[in-house]
C-alpha cells in the first residue's frame, strides 16, 4: 500500500469517497475548433513536425479509486484519400512532471486513428494524497514538408476531427 496517499491499512480509507465520476470528452470537429488560436500547438524536431492538442486540465480526481476505472481514449478522424502513411500519433496521460507519462500509439483503425490507455494510477498526480491533476494530449507527427506554412496546410487537410475521452472517479466532498 502507498503510505500517505489515503491507501494505508492503518490510515483513513478515502476510497469510499470515490463515488462520483469525471467522465467527459474534449471534442473538436470544425476547422475553427481544430486549428483555432491555441488548439493545435506546432513543434519541429529534426525533420519531424508535430501538432499537439491538449485537453483542459482535469482536477479533483480520486487518488484512492481503483486504477481499473481510469482510462483515456484518443481518437481522430482523417481524410482517408489524402493522408500519408507516414502520419503517426501518440496519446499521453501526464500525471507527473517527474515520472514518464502513460502513453499509447494512436493507430489507423478504419476511418480514424484510435488508442486507449487503461489502468491509470493517480498517486503521482497528487500533492495532498487525495486529489489528482491530470493533463491529456494527442500528438500527430509527420515528416516536415519544408516549412511551418506547408505543414499547417497539410495537417488542416488531413485531420478532420479530434476527440479525447476520459473516465475517472472523483473525490466526493
């Protein structure tokens, strides 16, 4: 058991207070939503351009809740005819600035790319041992076409929708 996290055999059991759900989704389906002022953050590393969508920070998640009830699904739709095979994607669940995030390859599955992270532990995401904060992001990468403008035009023509859906328990007051 994790001492100091409300999960000890001798300390208070706050898991009984983890009855509420924080289930939701970050859903962008129009070009304005997808590529508005701060929605798609661009980066370049070597010859690879990445665009990252970050969902709003999730708070008051219950550290003592069973990990089996915590999951995040990353999905995006794309132009089947024009999107290159070199497009790759990764979903990340960031629970700590120190520890490696939970991550999953988001892979082609029919008319969308899809990936799910299950069994997410939240102890490392808590400063008080009860409540956790989590950040969720979807990163889409491809070999650069030579300039930011060309890469932006390409990603706008390829990605037609982004959804990040989550299922967590919250700490009931």
